[in-house]
């Protein structure tokens, strides 16, 4: 029983129990928020890593295409010069 006051002891007991419940729930709420924030950060990291892999593949493909195009153009120029020398 709570200390005698002008307020009904059932009211003071109820308030005390409510406050105890809030204090008891605080650690689990804090850990829950931490877990949510951590999982969101890890999800963003995984998404960013996937996106970076995709973008690097596009860059690699473009560089390869440009390199092959350059090789073909060099070969074409050499063939053109040789053909010109043959027919000239």
C-alpha cells in the first residue's frame, strides 16, 4: 500500500504501476529502435553495393565496346592504306 495521502491509494498505486511499466518497456523499445535503424542501414548498404556493381558493369562494357571499336577502326585504316597502295 502507498503512503497515506489525500488521493485515493488505488490511484497512486495505478500511477506507480503505469510509471513502472513505462520504465520497464523503455529498454526493449530502445533496442527495437536500434535494431530497426541497424537493419535499415545494412539494407541501404547492400542496395548501394548492388547498384555500384551494376554501374561498374555498364562502365566496363562501355570501355570494352570502345576498345573493340578502336581496334576495328585501326585494322580498317591499315587495310584501307594497304589497299590504296596496291591499287595506286
